[in-house]
C-alpha cells in the first residue's frame, strides 16, 4: 500500500477524503467504545479514531495487538473534529502492521534522558519530535545554502578526503593506513578548493571534515559537516556578501518553520537580517575592554566574549581583519600585521571563517616558512600557482555549528545525527 499523505498533509480541507498513511504508533488510548491511536511520521502526528458501530471489527482486532512504535499502514477517511488536535482526525477502515516493536530502551515520549544515553541509542532517539524538527530543518537549510550558491554561479564539487598534507595545522590530523604509506583524513578541502578556482572559478563542497581535536568541548566534533566555498576574482568582502545572502535565506526558512520549532521547545534565532555588521578585530577588543575584558592584541576571542559582543552588534555579526598570526598560511595579509580575514559569529558561536587568499607562489611559500611548514611538502599544491592562479577568496562554514547557533542548542552534538567525539565512534 502506498503512503498517499503525510501526517502534516491531513488538514480540514481533506474532510471526507480517503487517505493512506504510514508511520509509527506514538500513543494508544482505550476509552472502551472509543479508541485512539496517535500516528507519528517524520512530519508530525495525526489522531486515528476507532468508534464502535462505525469502525470495522477487524480494525479493533488489530488495535488490541498494537504496541507503541509498531510500524503500521492505515487506510482511512479524514473528518473534521471539534476536539481532536489540529481539528482533524482519521477514521481507519483498515490497519496493517508492517513490523512489531519491542519496548524501547529509552523514553522518547515524556522524559529527556541524559545526552550520553540518547547518543547510545541514537537511531531511536531520532524519533523524538524535537530531533525530527531539527533534522528536517537542517535539510531545508542545506537546500537554501545550495540554492544561494547556485544562484551565484558556483558549481558543487567533491574533493578527496584521503590526503597527504595538513592544511589547518598538523597536530589535528587522523592518520590512515594507505597501503604501504601513511595518509590522513582531510581537515578541510582548503587546498583543493583553491586549486579549483584556477579552472572552475566558483566552487563549493558540502562534506565531512575530520579534526583530531583532543579536547572534548560542547562545540567541537572530530567529524563535522563543512560547507566550503571558494571563488576566483573575489575578495573577502565579496564572499561575506555571499554569506550574508545565505544567512538572509536561512533566517527566512527559520521563521517559516518557527511554529513547529517552538512546539518542540526550541528557541530559534529569528532576527531581521539586513546588513550583517562587519566589526574590525581592533574595535572588538576595544568594546570588550569597555565591558571589563582584558584582551591582548593577537589573542583569539572566547565564546563568552563573542556572546558579550552581541550587546553591541546583535546576534549575527562578522569579525574582520584578524591579526595575520592568528590565521592559516594561505590568508592574504594586509597592512600592520592584519589579514583580509573574517569569522561569522551567531549567538556567540563561530560558525564560519574565511579570507582572501594569497595567490602568488612566493608569498605563499614565505608564509609557510614563517609558520615552520616546509614548502617542499606542498609542491603539488604550489605548482598550480605557477600556471595562472587567479586572485580568490572563500569560506568554510561548520554546518553542525550553524544549526547549534541558530537553534540556541547548548551542544553541537544535538545538531549531529551520529556525533564523533573523543569518546564516541559508535553508533
Ligand atoms: P576553520 O578551521 O575555522 O577554517 O573551520 C571552518 C568552520 O568549521 C567549523 N569547525 C568545526 N565544527 C565542529 N567541530 C570542529 N572541531 C570544528 N572545527 C571547525 C567552524 C569553523 O568556523 N579552511 C578554513 C576555512 C576557509 O578559510 O575557507 C577552515 O577550515 O564552524
């Protein structure tokens, strides 16, 4: 039997229509002559009502066998109702059990067990309405990001995840045995995306990035989804303009979905976004000084500081022109030891970072040496710069962090289907 409708499609407009639904038994209530099944699917819930005299006898027999989380297909007729949630219910004419479920090892109905227990049983935990809302939204946001980038004439690419050189600092690499040699899991598509600007001009990639960060914080994963973009003939302000376009569309999607999100207890950041402030690093230090933080020039900001800056700039802002020493070797310098770089901060969390890049081979080599990196190890990358490398700029946006920040979650693991951290490689 084919699923003709999702629970969210069942509205009063369908009064009198026959539908076929499929999903899971969320709740069973037996009031004698009237019995209720609350059916869940990804999109929400709908009430199925069984009434003596109205509902066929064989449907009652199926009801008596049902447990919560059994998988069922239901054929029935939609009717408007004064008492049912959302003003609509379905009177089943047939129910088929596709699979039985044992009692669940954790409560998904009323309690919220601790995160460790939930992650241990992650597939079951994902049935929780809040998680369904988070990950349905995640997909919608990804679509907006892709659409925006397509609109700006970017092409989507895939670069290798097995690599030989570090891009974001050597200490955070996971080694892998690659036949007779050691290779590493990619920390970022940085070098490939830059190389591709010399041919495809504007590229983006959405894929996993691996970081062997030892510290186990609320905002760090060892594998996260990175949205990387890189464009020839652009500088950092041009790519910030693109991030701004992305953010405007993302915030719009959030506001379209705000009802469902609030229903499951989430407090999304929905602010009017016009121009996202671009705050110079030096100014941020000064403002933090006013608030009593003593930050030395050359220090990075903490989450606490970034949250404090929201007082001046709202919940979404860029910090720009970081000291060059704080940024990776490929970042273009500007005067006074600053760089053409930026971070995007949402709700105090660094969600993206990017820069104009160096496109001259000799400058790039010099920056490598300054950071103790041996240019010889980067020969295959550097060679590309000899044959027509355009000026270019880009960003890397942490998708799990973006969700975390937008939804006001307290841990990035809530925005990750199957988190990988220091103590978790399963499930
Ligand atoms: P960076 O290292 O700042 O820059 O990473 C870019 C963005 O990725 C996210 N992120 C993480 N998310 C979860 N867990 C982690 N361990 C983690 N590390 C990073 C953050 C961060 O802002 N190549 C550059 C980007 C560029 O310049 O284009 C880079 O990787 O949201």
